[in-house]
């Protein structure tokens, strides 16, 4: 396992991060702890959660993921684990969470941080992320900026002032973004520099073989602002494992269990692109999932790839990817498919 500096922070994170959004829905607490123990044993030191997890988000289960992690974390050497979680923002109908008032103002941020700390049974969070912007932006597969959806927003400078106070209080160490845009990364970075406020060190956006939108404007922005990418959905909700090709897989797969959640992956040319990538994997005696994860690790802007698994066997397979380095010939084949089917699932 290799370890990379996260942005301009002093955190050295494993090149694989364990995503946990299935804990409390598809995984029991015993299974969650088994995954955590195995990942740590393989050199993973980076765990990612969110206050809204598990998914699909429900009032009856919200917060269980952090609770499960907290029950495990109290048995660990805390300074050996880099723990990330996220605050939910406005624009979603989570009426049970802070009475549905989710704008990123001081009151809500402080309530969210304190609730996460309690569930996680820890005194501090290493990386605290904004799950999606307070302002309106297209997200989760939307591709068009709709002026009619704009809403009032808490100014970025006000958000950063609150996070500065939380860092000073020792409750969080570093700040990250998620589902952000080039403008958002630039604005957070610029205001932080001008005002002497905490600079964001990471961005967590979707990135995989069928969604390489990050390659252009965001890649340049993050390079210049020294913000590391933590790609989520590296297997495109399991599609890039090949298990959805030529028929319907077992009932307990995510796309079958959570109808509507994977809308960004039910678009034209997705199946054709996936089939082409699976063919490349098989031609080189690689598992399709390993090819997909190894490709992400090959990208210069990726700091740590967030993987999620519902079984220990899946986790073991995903972690195999750290031993695979794609040569220039395979990368050229991948780029040829990308040229033929550019970003079918943005």
C-alpha cells in the first residue's frame, strides 16, 4: 500500500480509502467491523463516511454508518486511523435531519459536527467534507445548470469562518469539498487565501471509466489550488465489474435494490462502453473491477480511491488492484474506448 499527501495537509492517506455507505443497510455491524479490520490489516488507514449514510437515506437508518464505525473506532489506536465524514447540505428532503433545515450556517454546521463526533465516539474528525454545496449546482448525474433552481445560499466566507472556529477548537483537522464544481473549488480557495481561513485540501467527486468529467476543468483547477481528488463510485455502482452485462444479476446488487439511485448509470452507451472495458480486462487476464480501479490509480490527480463493498470477497478483490500497474498499451486501449464512448455516465 502506498500513501499520498492529501492536498496541502499533513495527512498521509492510503491510496485506497474504505467507503462505508452500505454500513447499516446492506451490511450489519458485524460485517462492517469485519471489513474495517480487513482493510486496516491490508494497510488502509483512510475511512470515509457521512452523516446521511447509509443509503438509500431513510429516517430509520440515518447515522447508523457513523455509529457502526464508532463502535469499531473505540478499539483502535485513534491516531493510526484517518477518519473522514461529511455534512449534508440543503436541496434534499431530509425532513428528519435538523428539522429539514440543512443550510450550511453556523448553527447547522456545529450541530452536525457534534452529532457526528458523538456517533463516531471520537474527539476529532480528520477530514470534514461538505457532501454537496450549499448553493444550487447540478449533481448526481445532472448535466445542465438550471437557473430556475437557484436558491438563497450561505456565503462561502461565512462557512469558512465556522470551520476555522471548529479547527481551532480541535473538533476537525482539515476541510474538504464533495460534488463540487471548478468555480466552487476556486472560490473556496481564493477566499481562504484572502481571509486567512482554512484552505480546502480535497474534493470528493464521482470518477470512473465511464465518467471522466474531472479530466478537464476540475483537473486544472485542483492542480493549481493543490486540492487532491478522492474519487467515489470508481466501479460506477458496480457496472464496471461486468456483472450487469447480458442479463440481470442477483437481486441484492445496488442497482436492483435501490431503483432510482443509480439514474446516472442508466443512460445511452453505458452498456456498450462497459462491455468494451470488460473486453480489455479479459484480453489482459485482469478482472474488470481490478482494471477499473487500477486505471483510477494511474491518474496523476487522484490521491486516494474510495472503494465500497457489500461482501468481504468484494473488498479483497478490490484491494488486489493496488498490485496492478497498467502499461501504456492498456491505457491506450482504454483511451480508444473513451474516444468512442466519451463519458456516457457523467
